[in-house]
C-alpha cells in the first residue's frame, strides 16, 4: 500500500514521516527529493518521479511492506501515475501549515534563498493543495498542463467532490507540537490499514475501473 504525505514546502512532511516510521511495522519511508532535484525541475519531472516511486511501492508491496512517501505530488498526480492501479491501496494526507508559519520556516531553513515572488509561489501552491484536496474540479490545469504525456488524467478528472475515492486526510501542523502531529499520522496510517483489511478503503485495488 502507498501512503503519501503531500503539501507545499516546510509543512513538516519529512519530519513526521521518519518519526512515525519507528512506531509502525512493515513500512518503508522515502522522501521525493532524496535523489536530488535537478535545476529547472518542472511538472514533467515531478510526474515521472511520481511514477518511479509508485513502482518502488509496488516492489515493496511484493514483499509485504507499505511505502510512506513524502513529497509535493497531490492526490490527482498519484492517481494519474501509469502504474497506480496496480497498488493494493492508496491513501493521501495533506500536511499543511499557516502561511505566516511557512514563511518563517522557509526563512529559517534557507536564509536569503527565496525572494518575495518565490515565497508567494510556495504559498500559492499551498492554497491550491487545500482546494484540490477537497474538490478534483478545482483548477486541474495546474497539474495537468505541460505534464508528462504518460499520465492518465481521465481516471479522475470526471469525478466530483462527493466521489468516495476522492479523499485526502487534512493535517494542519500550525502551532501543534511535533509529537502530536506524529500521533495523528500514526492513527491515520493505522486507520487506513484497518479500512483496507476490512475492504472499506475506497482507493483499494480496482478503484480505477
């Protein structure tokens, strides 16, 4: 099964993933950027890397291990990855934080690296993530346009917000102790595993058909 922690930069995705991994059995953790981010990385690159990690999840799946992946690919990109329907299950959680906190974290993590325009882009991407998590019809062109041609967007572009398969867990880390957020991620993964085992997970094998 693939568990995805998504969201814009500096929401705490990677910190939470590696912290929760020590509490769970049969789960591997990978960060989307662990192999490096090329200069000028774009949607095309992100889409290809999403497919690469879906295939990595399939390799773990064959060994009875789940993959917990952090990165900025939202639910729509995960579902459109060519190999996604082969996964036994998919669950996505949006890790979010208030704009002022994100600004402060960006400044602390990368002093002087980002100008106002770049920071505004991070905040705009975060705002889009929030709406995409709620409604697949919210500005899909943001991820579809100029993307990797192999992506299969039609799997979900006809869905509406009421479709049971369109579900992203929301976790706001603003002013929340890290330990509390880790607890929430652990509960989320445990609940999704139980739902999958009971046949109640909407994004289980066969969702694309």
